[in-house]
C-alpha cells in the first residue's frame, strides 16, 4: 500500500467516526420518555395525555401536540412551547415559554 492509500483510508475512517459520534451526541430524548424536568418531547404527539401535576420545568415541547392533554397543576416553568399545539388546538407562538401565547 502506498502512503496516499493509507492516508485516504485513515481520513475516511476518522470522518466516519466523527459523523457517528456527532449523531450519537445529538440524540434527543424519545416521545416515550416519562414526564419530568427537562424532558425533550419536541415534535411528539401527546394529545389526550394525562399530565396532571407533572413537573415539565425546562421541558422542550416545541412543535408537540398537546391537544386534549390534561395539564391541570402541571409545572411548565421555562418549558419551550414554540409551535406546540396547545390543549385547545391553538398553535403557540415562537418563543412561547410556560404557556401558549
């Protein structure tokens, strides 16, 4: 093998490893994760969910569907609701935090 071939393969493997590690580090929490502070439910369908008295402080709820969800007593302090569909079907404005603006 020539130096050029070895260098080319090494560069390819390094790039593949970097891509793999980047993708793994950017993995988001799943829609099936339990409710809790900081949960990432972005783009999740939580319509009809029973979320009574849950702590969703700091949660990422961007573009989540919360139609007919029961959020009675839920803590949404610092929760990002940008683009979320609120309980009544209203789509929250960009930058909505803690409640749907």
